[in-house]
C-alpha cells in the first residue's frame, strides 16, 4: 500500500496577497482621502471667502448709504440759498457741518464748494481757508455733468493730515446747471477696523476698490496712496466683464502671494469690496490634514501587515481598529461642522447688531419728525378753533376734522413702526419682572384662538411646575401674538395645528440659573434655509405685498435679546416651523417678592391723548419758567410754542452746553425739559445731573425717541431719577408731564382727561 503524503500548506499566496493589500489599500485610501480633502478645503475656502465678502459688502453699502444721507442733509440745509447768503451765514453753516461730522464716525471732514472751486465752508475750521479745489478730479467730474455720487482718490487732507478719500455730489441750481459741490472725506480706517473683526489673525486681505482699479481702502494698509490694480489681472478683467460678484484665483499682484478673492459690487455704485485669502494658508491646512491622514494610513498599514503575519486570528482585531478609525474621523468631521455653525451664528449676530445700531438712530430721527408733526397739527387745530382773533372757539367743518384725524392716524402708525424698530435694536425701555409663563399664556388663550381663526387648532403643552422667568409681560404677550399670527399665515387654507409649549431647557441646572423655553410650532409650509437665515432682519418677509411689514420676528428677536435671552428657528420646507424663545429663569424667592413697578410718567402719544384745553394748562403753569433743550429745531419750536400757550415762560437752548451756560448766567428756570440724545458731547441725562448740582430744587423732565446708551426710567431708577416723556408726544402729554414734574398729579390727570371739541367729535364719528 502506497503512503499518502500530506499536501504542502497553501497559505503563502493568500498571505502575500494580504500583505500586498496591507500596503496598497491604505495607499489608495490615503490618496483618495487626500484628493477629496483637497477639493473640500478648496470649496470651503471659496464659500468662506464669498460669505466674508458678502458681509463686507453689506457693511460698505450701509456706510455709503449713511454718507449719502449726510450729503442729502447738507443739501437740505442750504437748499434755496445763494452763495452770497451762504457766505453771510457761514458760521451757522460751519456749525451745522461740524455737528453732522461729529455724529458720523466714518467721516472726517465735510466741505461746501462754490461753482468756481473755492471752498465756501468746512466742518473743521471757521472761517473756511481760502483754498481753490477746482483742480481736483472730482470737481472736473461734477462740472462736466456727473450728477450722482463720485468717489475721489485717496489723499492726505490739507486741514486734518489724515488719509481719506472723498465722496461728493453736485449741487444743482434751479435751472439745472452745476452750482457747486457737497463733499465728505471718508476715513479708510473705519473700513479697516471693521474688516479686522471679520478675519482676526488670518492671513487675509480686504479692500475697497473703484471700478477703474483705484484702491480706496485696504487691510493691511497700502504702502502708498492711489494704488491701481493692473487692468490685465483676473480681478479687473472680471469687473470689466460686468461681473457684480464672484470668487476667483488671482496672480500675486498685491503682495506677491497667490490668493483666492471673493468680490461684490457695492449696490449700484462704481465700487467693489473684496476679501482675499492666501492659497498658501489653504494649502497649509490641507498639508496638516495630509500629515494626520498619512500618519493614520501608516498605522493602518502596520496593523494590517502585523495581521497578515500572525494569520487570520487577528482579522477581527484589525476590523475593530478600522471601526475606531472611522468613528474618530466622524467625530472630527462633526467637530468641524459644529465650529462652522458657530462661526456662521457669530457672523449673523454681528450683521444683526450692525443693523440694530442703524435702526435705533433712524427711529430717533423719525420720532423727532413725528413729534413735530403731531404738535403742529394740534397747534393748528387750536388756532382754527379760536379763529383769527382768538376770542371765541369756532366749530370746524367735517372735512377739516377728517383731514386732521387722518394725519393723527398716520402719526400713530409711524409711532408703532418706530416702536418695532426700537424693539429690534434693543433700545426700548423694558419693565422686566418675574412672571409665570403658563399663567400668561392661559390669560391670552381667547385672544390667541381668535387670532388663529376656526380653521386652525391650538394645542397647549405647558410644563407643570415651570419656574418663573424674567420678562416684560406686555412685550412677551406681543411676541406670542406675533408668532401665533405668523404660524397661522404659514398653514394651508384647510387649516392645521399650532402648538404652544413651555419647558425648562436644562433640568440639571440649579433653580434660578437655567432658562425657561417657550416654543411656538406649526404644521405649515416651513422655511427655506435662505429665508431662515434672514428671518430676524427688519422688513424681511416672505409674505405677499401688503400682507406683512416684516417687523414681527425682528421685534421678537430684539425683545428676547434685550431681556438676556435667546431665540432660534427650526424649520425646513414642508416640515413646519418652530420658534423657540429661551428666557432667563429666576429663583422662586425672587419671584415671591413684589415686583417694583415704575410710576407711570405722564407721557403719551398720538393714540393715547388728544389736545387739551389751554385754560387748564395755564393754571398748571402758574407763571413758571421752563428751559427747553432740543437739538431738532422743529421739535424745539413746537414744544416751546405749546408750553407758552399753556402759560409757561419759555427759554430755548439747542444743546447741553448752551443750556448750562444759561443756568450758570442766572437765568430763571423752574423746569428743565431736555431731549436725552443730543450732539455736543453732553446727553440729556448728564445735563440734568449737572443742572441739579447747581440748583438742587430744579424740576427735570426728559424726552426721548431713542434713549441709546442712557436709559432713564420714569419710575425713578436709582441710576437716573428723572421722569421720561416718550416721543412722539402731543400737547396734552407734554403739559401734563410738565405739571407732574412739579409733583402735581391732580393737575396732570386733569390735563390728560381734558379733550378738545374736535377730538371728541372725531371719536364720536369714528
């Protein structure tokens, strides 16, 4: 019988194949990951450059629009005046230019230039130096027919020594001919300071360039003035081709570094803003990732090679190592995504903060206009009632009453609009106190159900034992009503479900340290990512024309942030929307204490009090003297006329310094009535405090359409114990507030209750 020889082991080829795969597979994976990572980083860099350029464009557009408004203000102040008349009033024109310059941070000097090129007035010095500016490029441009805005080359100012570029507009004579120039010098430092906040520490360049390639501002600052970009470069070629925005790679034209440039046109102006990121920085980040991935690939090769040498029993261990590697990679990508989301939220917050500062200033000026209009309407009404001789009241015809009532209603609508703007900009005065969100929602249920209508179902998910939160009850009710109406409008015609939910956002936090969540959800159409990103911006709305103002969500945002809370939106197309407000929680001990309520100042608006009788006002004044301090001439004239008619002896001052000078000179003043926000370096609060130090018995009344950094409290807050009259105010509110400032609440109440025959007839008709 023949012996059977055992066959030789046949494991050599599989082991060689496994060993080859141990080197080949990681190498291929490393190459693929490296290529994909390179593409991803380049795409992310392009998107980041484009987003940053968009933010810089929005900032530049706001600066240019603000400067254009300044030029418009100068034009309005000298409209209809000949150059001889302007020369005769040079000091007054100079002071107006100086005041405007002081209020606008990015402008260094304001000029008024004659048609022959001679300087007529300048904001920094009086009298204006004898300078001939006819040789400047902007002068020839406007003289040859340019009627829009013109942006001059960067220059060193003759009077300030600062580097700036000019922004000018031609003054047009009534016959349509060239009649001089209104010009402001814009500081590149203002742009550079803002740009530095967008890319702190990054090897990045920002720039503001004219369409002809002239650099007006750059970060880092340019080595010399009037630098022009080469016309044959990729950037200027893109501009010449009519591109309004884009992301391109450019040759090292600026500083010898090849860069990825995102650019956008600033509105319709011949200006472009760009953000340039070094491609070396992108490459360095990719190489860093390459080193990490290479190290991981080498480790994987060693692990797989060892597994091939010790045979198949190590296969399971190798799979575990690969799974751990995949988890680490997923965690790394998740961390990168979280960081990018945080950066995007920061940029959105910075944009909303910039818009908030602008809207606060606009609301202040708008409230001044509404105050002047409302007061003038009431003075006109009283004049018409009394007749030419003023001896006896004369009834007004129906059309006159209707027209006056229409004007008053317009003022009331404007007042509500400015209130919404102040809510967004977080400049309104809130009365925050501990309150029970569940109880507040319960008291609002009838109103909320009426707002939703019969087609929508309202569901409540109120958390029992919910701790109190710090909030202003009236503002929180308005926010809930706004969110409920928005949810109703998002539902389909056949209806849907709107859910109100309350809960404690973090149950593990000690009482009084967490936040109370109030969520309003709907089953409606949802929002696109673009709409969700802009939802809190003022006047942004996806509703049809005439169906919304775009101020509802921005008002909610401003109120919640001013209360120290947070607000966010979760939504997707077709999946409904949830708006979540997170308000600061307060401890049960603080909630049990009685809330300190400010004594209501006798302020009013167009919607609250109508014009009162002159006899009661005269009795309240009783020959007292009032000093009216207001920088807006129209408001000052209206307030002074109203108080004189009520029996006061009135002295006027345009700012805090002039008012202090009158008091120091011994002027008799029983009541100081001053605006809060004024130019000249002295606010109304500071003026009141200084006046009280000189005359401790002086009565004080403040007025404001936007308190800004000074937040007076009508209830006597320890930091500012002065009553506040909100703008726009009417005649009754002003005289009643003046009476209340002397501690005469009965007289103030009588004035508020008094109503003119015209107002009573108008209410009866309505």
